[in-house]
């Protein structure tokens, strides 16, 4: 995996993973600060995106915005697609 990409998933039960490992929300602050120093990007996936999000999903997005990081949304848990600005998806 490229060091300037953080792959973040938020699940319906509130679990958060960073690059495939379960992490508490507090871990993201320092991880995203380090990523921002390296001009990185967050690839973001939220399970059941059409449903009401778990509160942790909003906390994750707040951490991403707070770190000033760009975000690339995916509809697939393996991050193999990307959501474009107009709402369609394309292979990553």
C-alpha cells in the first residue's frame, strides 16, 4: 500500500478500520495529521451508505476535514471503485 493513502472504513455497528485494522476514533487524529504532512489522501468506505450513518461515521469525516485531507469515497469495501462528483462510480 502506498504510504500517502489511508483506507478508512466505517461499519454499521460503529467499528472503524484504518488500512484494514480496527482502531478507536482517537487514533485517527494523529494518523491523519501524519498523513496530511505527507500530502496524503483518505479513501473512505461506509457500510450501508444509504442507511442512517452510525455517529462514528460523522466523527471520522470531521477528523478528515479537520486534518485538511482530500477524501475519495468508495461504494465497495475493497475500495475498487470511486464515487465521482456527480454521484456515479468508476473503477479506481
